[in-house]
C-alpha cells in the first residue's frame, strides 16, 4: 500500500536520530518508504548500489506490487505473509507504515509482538481511529486489502512506547524492540 505523505518528516527524523544500519519494511507495498530511506541514507551521499551502507529488506504479500524499483532500493524483498514470516536476522529498525489496519487487531498485535523480538526499534504508522465502513472505497488499495481494524496510540500501551505523534489522518509511534529473536 502507499503510506500517507504526512508521516514522512517524522520517519526521516527518527531515521536520522537512530542511524540504523539494517531496516525491515513490513508491508513494503509500492516501495515508497524503502526508496525514501535509501535516498536519504545512501543516494544523497552519492553512493551507488554496490556501495550502499544501509541494509533495507522488505516483506510484501502481493507480488504484483513489486516493480524494478524494489530490486534497486531493497537488498531483499520477501514475498510472504507477515503473519507467518520469521526474520532471518536482527534489525536495527523495523517499520510498518499503513500496514496494521489491513489485519484484524488480534492478528496485527501478534505480528507486532513477533517483530519486536527481531529489532532494536520499531516505527508503526496507521490511520488514526479508522472505523471500518461497509461502503469503504479502495482508494490506494487493491481489492481485498481493505482496512479491517482501527488504531490509536493507546493501543500500544505495554509495548515499549518511546515516542508518538498524531499527524492526521495518521499517527506515528516509535516502540523499543526487545531483540530476543535469532
């Protein structure tokens, strides 16, 4: 899916503060976040693909979303379901932008809890308080990837909140990872 542009400055600020060397983009969709991160961390430093310093991997369920941009921007794109995917390494940062609302809350919480084991930090962004409507339109979504849950920062209590902000229509939250996996 494509993330709201309102969260981009927040993601960049967190990125420059944390300086991650490895990133996993869960639900990478069109690759927007991967491209922006690659541009900020490598391309803007005039590094070519063979000299990229940041490892950026992605997970995407929908193979039809993968384009040639993905092969340039991401080191590896796993075509897989995040609900069953097990990372093969620890990451400095895992990002989930406009992803969790496409799962029922219990399933999304399981994915978040699992991924927190594989990272030092996590960034999650989702539409704020979205309510599922039977008349939901598929703006920016492919059929079958409609919103199934609504979220707010209070849904993350007990998950290691480091920071959050609301930039309507979305909110963004940074969680402290547990780094227990692998």
